[in-house]
C-alpha cells in the first residue's frame, strides 16, 4: 500500500509536466520532431504522451528535461517581451552557448546537459550575471 501511495504523486507530477510541455511546444511552435527530441521520446511516443490518458511513465532523464524546459520557458517569458519570448528558441543565436545555432537545435543535439546549460544561461541573463 505504501508503495502505491508513493507512486501516485510521481504519476501526477509526470502528467502535469507533460501537459505543461505540450503547451510550451505549442507556444514555441515546435514541430513534432523537435518536441519529441527535446523530451527524449520517439515521435509516436510524444504523440501518445500529449494525450490525457497517457499511461506510460517518464524516465528520470525525461522528467528532468521537462522540468528544465518549463523553467526555461518561464525565464524567457520574464526576460523578453512577446513575441521574442516565444520565438527565441527558434532564432539563430550568436551567444556562447549556441555558436550561431538555434537554441532548440543546440538543446536537441546536446541533450539534458545542454538543456540545463541553456536554462542557466537565460537565468544568468535575467539576473544580470
């Protein structure tokens, strides 16, 4: 019984994370391929995961990715005015994290470490560091 009680909050957190990332993917105009790659899922799994009745479980890596992406989205919304806050991930960027790449491509290529690094970069911009 105790094990089942511990599992429910994790499933609820995953459902919220997937719902939030689905909204972010739409706000950022991500393709299915881009959203799936950021979440470290196949395209077919991402399509299923967006549905409310998704029964799969996220890995720790996937959960961390979604958490970092939610934080990045919030930081961009606080730092930039619309529409730049929504377009930023798809604009070529000459910053030290990107070397001319679009942030979305850098994060897909670099996986969780790059997603965390990009989030830290935007947080530093926002904080004036």
